[in-house]
């Protein structure tokens, strides 16, 4: 009886089911997520990851990422503060337990934007999110988007394109993702994304309306 009570309590505290977004760098994850969160700010909350990469112009510490040194991040990982972490394009990235808890404490759908290694590692945890893959229409379009974004050195760009090839192959594995969205036309991709999340969005709105 105590165990059942505890399980219910924990489930209630955990809030709505989180959503994991993954897909090649440059596919358009951040673009789609920012639109989604802006339109539904009382429904979704972003899990702010840690990274050892430098902030890009316009990015803000604590909003886009927690920008940390490799030493500090490795120490926190060793201390068990992270749900998952990965080396990507020469930098460390990771989701802290605190980042997810901060969103869940507000009863919002927690959004994680993570690479494929992160997806595999989250699958080993009890987070049980919905998994959405955002894919580019082609490698050529992906490369153009990354180049036009003007955020990467040639070395970083090549690493990201290499990771994208691996990512696009792994995404085809049956069962890896619940939903795959090809981001060709932005408005169409956004419409498909909202459709995929409609049930979860309505659940949260209903719960908030009755509380
Ligand atoms: N449908 C689209 N059509 C044209 N350009 C797009 C589209 N979606 C996104 N972009 C542009 O492509 C670039 C990459 O998008 P974005 O930064 O959102 O990708 P990302 O998947 O979040 O990348 P990363 O994983 O590196 O953070 C941006 O400059 C963005 O404005
Ligand atoms: N495994 C994780 N991957 C993460 C996390 N936060 C971001 N990412 C992924 O890193 C790449 C590159 O991001 P960028 O901002 O430098 O372009 C991208 O694919 C993200 O999805 C994380 O906490 N864990």
C-alpha cells in the first residue's frame, strides 16, 4: 500500500509525458521548437542542456544552454547530476536532472533537444518520453542550411555533416522514433508537429483548466 502511494505520488510529481526531439544538426529542431514553445508557453517547457561549446551570437546563458567548462561538466557528470551526456562535434552536451525537474515542477511538457547518442541513453532511463525525429529533405539542403546559418567553422561543419549521415541511417531503425517529420517547408513541418502533439497538448490544457 505504501509502495502504491509512493508510485502515484511520484507519477503526479513527474507531470506530463516529456518529448524528445532529435535529428541532424541543421535540420531545424530549434526553429520548430521555438515556434512551438512561443505558441504554447503554458504547455511546453524547454530542458536547458549544459554544453562546453561557446555561445553563438544571440544565445543566452541559462536560456539556450548552461555554458560550462569541460572540467566543471565532467565533475558534475561524475557526481551523478546528469540523465545523459554525449560528445558531439568536439564538445560535451548533457541533460541535467535539475533541468528536467525544473520543467516538470511547473506541470509542463518537458522538451529535450538531444542528439542520437542522447536518444539511445534516454531509452535506458525511466523518463518514457515520446520520441520525435526532425529530418532534413536531403543532405544537400542540410549542408546549405548549416552553411547559411553561419555558426560553424569548416571543421565543425564537416563533423556535423558526418554525424548527420550516421543519424539519418539510425533514424530509419524501426521503433527508434514515434514520429518522423521531414522539415522541407517550415509551415508544413510545423503543422505536422502540432498534429503529432495535439493529444498531449489538449491533456495539459484540460488539466490546467480544471486545477
Ligand atoms: N524549413 C526550413 N526551410 C529553410 N530554412 C530552414 C527551415 N527550417 C530551419 N531553417 C534554417 O536552417 C538553419 C538550421 O536550423 P536550426 O538551427 O533550427 O537547426 P537545428 O536542428 O536546431 O540545428 P542544431 O542541432 O545544430 O542546433 C537555421 O538557419 C534555420 O533558420
Ligand atoms: N545528447 C545531447 N545532445 C544535445 C544536448 N543538447 C543539445 N544536443 C545536441 O547537440 C547537437 C548540437 O547542438 P548545437 O546547439 O551545438 O548546434 C544538436 O544535435 C543537439 O540536439 C544534450 O543535452 N544532450
